[in-house]
């Protein structure tokens, strides 16, 4: 007798004749199965309500409820549909066997029962049953895993929602929370005709704190800032951290702009006291932009945008200031946007033109070169002042392609003059900070020089002191490459920027262009005279030439000549003029 398994397979034998059960029990005696007996179909169904056998041996021919009906009912129930059923029948006609299959039977064993056949068919059905149990177990495991996964996803979602709606550093609501809160409050204000104000607060130059003290100290200072702001607020007001060093305060029930201005002044007052973290004492100023509810605010993003815009406008007045978004600021923004759009189209439409102002050799009092100056011929507005559009070009970065267009026109004009006989002319072109730091500057210069077939030494680039000192290491490399390419360099507006003298040895250039402010009130008894005198001496000692700007009188010219200044330009000689006018002037002066 083979060893029985720990959990023997169970078999339900359904037969109205007990002799049938005895026969099956005898044939399966040594297989180690657990056998159960049901004398009728009704008893079999009752048994299945409490137990789940692994196999059912079902007699077909029974009174009251035959095996076919029992089979159908077992298979119709969820708990029994996967229990293998072996029909025990003396019927061998194909029609009878087909009826058994239609009722849901899985196999057959004929009467009289053959022991070998019975054991084989039971073993086969048990394998099927075991496979199904394995699948059931796997499904249960998958269900459990899915439940665990769903619970984990729910927890992660909860954590993510927490991070989205609350700043992890300060614990205060985030920008997302601000927008959701604003959406609700704006709807409430419109419904009940109430007021609402948003204060956008930005810490001035907070990056210096991170750079000097480190991000850990910087984070602790940000927490201290949020706590100080929160301590000031009323119970109905709310504080949000909306950026790295930016906070927003939502104020309810504001009476008028006077009260709002007083609130902004109080908040600025909060920052007059220093912040002390560990052994570091730090003073921080903030800039505040304010937007007020009005009929135009249909969504929260607009109100945040206007407060942010007002904040940046406040920064232009210096640290520790505030600005309320109003119609004047709105108009200015609209005008600026329109200007940006026009400038983008201007390059495509070739509306930028170059004017030229002569540069005079003070020894010979002859024209030795020109400075190229950009002008904008607007199709509707006419000639637009450079002071109006150049700052916009700088801010947007559009100065780079526009600057290249100026360079191209200037070099093309220089080549034309050289072909007409003015072979000793130089062309000076201004470079902005953005242009000077642009990675393709040298490649662009080489291309323009080669395209126009001019000598590199006939081109002089004028750069400001800020362009030099903003990135000293890169500047040294750029200057060396330009000098190797024989392109000349001049420092424009010399004396008005940084500690100029300390940079001259590190950044050797060809020319110092003295700002017009030193020339405007020059006299032998005026301090500017002595400043100019020292600049000329310094330039000569370092092998640099000096150009004075803003010459308006003959007296100024004579004094510069007495000082030994080599070059000059200004309205005394000529105003900036078109290429055609400059060509005519050259013909008159040097008989080109």
C-alpha cells in the first residue's frame, strides 16, 4: 500500500445504490483518497454547500434527480463549476455521452467499472483539479498583491498630494494650493462683491546667501522668514511658499489701496530686523508686488501673474519696495509686449538700418573712422529712439541676431568706402554684454569679415566694462582670440563702470573710449580736466589710444588736443548720419 499524502484528495461518490459506492471504495482503497457518499442528487447538493471535494463520481441513472440534472446544477454554481465530474454510466451511445458533456461532465467511466480505468480517470481529473487549485492560489496571491499595491499607491498618492499642496521645507501651502484657493476665493468675491488682495514677496538677492553660507543655512533662513511672515497675518489671511525664495500672502476684506499700502509697509518693516541662524546674522530685504481683485480676473493665474509683474517692477526701484499693479503698469506691459512683437518682425522686414558718426584724428583733424549706430525705421512710427528699443533687445536676447545684422551692414559699408578710396578707415561697432558672451561670436565675426573681404584690423569692437568683468576668465580667453585674429577692441564709456584701472593690465585692449560725462564740463580749472589728463597718460603708458566722446565745442576739442588725446567724436564734428550722408561727408573731407 502506498503512503497516503498528508492532505488526501477527497472524492464525492453520488449513487442511489450503496453497492455502487462499495465497488468504488474497493477499487480505490489503496489510493489514499478520502471518500464521501451521497445517496441522491439532493444530498450531493447539500454536501457541496459545506464541502468542496476534489472530484465527483456521479451516477447518471438515479430516481427523482438524475445525474444529468445534478451535473448541471453543480456546474451552474460558482463554487462547483471547477470541480471535475466523472459520470458513471452504463449508457455507451454517443448521444448519451454527448448529453453528459452538454450537462458539464468532464469525463466518463463505464459500468461495470474497471478498476484500472477508474484509477486512471480519477488521477487525471485530480491533476486537473490541482492545476486549478494552483491557479486559484496564484489568483489569490495576485489579488493580495494588487490590494497591497493599491494600498501603496494610495499612500504614495497621499504623500504626493501632500508634497504638491504643501511646501516640504516650511510646511506652508504651495503654489498649487494658492491657485486652488484663489479659484474658490475669486468666485466667492464675485458672488458677494468682496475684495481680495494678493501680495507676491520675493527675497532680494537670496542666491548670495546660498552661495556664501550654503543651502542648509539658506533653508533655515527661509523657514525663519515664513514664520515671521506668518506671525504678522490675521486669522483669515493665508501664507503660501510659491518658489525658492518667493512667498505669497492672500489678504481678505481689504478696504482700499491705502490700507493695502500700509500692510505692505508693515511687511517691509518686518525685514528691518536681522535673521540669526547659528552664528550667522543676516539682513534680508524683499520686494513686494500686489494685485487686487477686479472684474477682469476670471482665473487665478491672471491675478498671480499681475502680482508677479508688479513685484519685478518694484525691484527696478531698488530693494525693500512694493508696487501695486494698476492700469498704468498694465498699459506699460501691453506697450512692451507690442514692442517685442514689432522688434521680432523688424529683423525679418529689414527695418533696422545703420547710421554712422565720424571719429576724428585730433592731430590731423581728419576722419579716421566711423562708429556704427543702430536705428529702427518703423513702418508706422517712423524712426524709433534707440533708448526705447535697445533695452528691450537686451532683455529678450534678440540683441544677438540684430547685432549681427548691424555688424554685417557696417562691414559692407566699410568695404564700399575702401573701394572708393578711403583705405585708412576703421569701423567701430558696439557689442552688448549678451553679444560678447555669446558662444558663436568669433565664428560670426570671421564669417562677416570674410564675406565682406575686409581686413580684421579695420574692425574695432566696443565693449563696456561690465561685459569685461562679469566673467573674467571667459573674457581673457575671448580677448586673446580676438587679438590673435587682429580684431581691435575698445572699452566704451571708460571711467563710469567698475574699477577700470585694475582691469587694464589683465584685459589689454587697443583703445579707451572716455565717456561724454568727463568731456561735457571740461576746463583747465575743473577736476574733469585732470581726470582726462590722467586717463590719456595711462592709455599712452599702456600702449593704448584714447577716444573722447561727446565733443560739442571747439574749446573742448582744443583742450583734448592739448592733453594729447588721439581721437574724438561728437556733434561738433557731425551727428550720426545715414550711409549716403556719410559717403558725401567723406567726399567733402578727404575727396574720396
